[in-house]
């Protein structure tokens, strides 16, 4: 693709994705953002063309970043650290969503109109399904 994995490193402390590691990584990000800013500032584009251009440009950036993230070199220790960190992040998100659902249910029940945000229930169900499918798959695959 366009960017190279050696220009970036895994984002460890501020979420998911990558951070620039070299000047080429910073130049890559600046080129993408700068060219999008130039495209958006052109006075002769209509709103529909600006939206379409931004979607295409964002899609190219997203695909390139996914390619970079998949090809980052990591050792066994980094894989284990990342797996534990991802597990802990998932536990925290599940806890917050579950507490949110309970709060919604309690507050709406006190108002004599029990309702729950089904999107949050769907997120919890998707998490259970992902864990189940992962366990089935990984139990059958030699590690």
C-alpha cells in the first residue's frame, strides 16, 4: 500500500491503532490530512462532491492503516501484553455497558415504563457470541 509498517508503532497507552514512529510516519499523516484540507478548501466543489471525496479518501486511509497494523512486527511478549490489555479493556467495557443497562431498567421502572436500549443489549450479545465463536475456533486449532 502507501505507508510502511516500519514508520509506525502500535498505540499502547491511548486506545487502538498506530502512532507515527519516524519522520516518514509524520509526513504520511500530514500528507493525508493536508491533501484532504486542500480538497475541502477548493471553492468549486459542491457539497455532494466534497462528501464523496472525503468518504473515498477516508476509506483509502482506513484500508492503508489496517494494512500497516496487520504488518507491524511484534515479538511474543508484545502479543501477550496486547492480549491481556485487550481482555482487560473488554472486561471494563462490558461492565460499563451492563451497569448502564441496569440503570436504564431501574430508572425506567421507577417511572412505571420499563424500557431498555436494545442496542446495548445487542452489544452484550455480540460480545458473548464473539467469545463463544473464538473459543470454539481456538480449541480446535493447534496453538
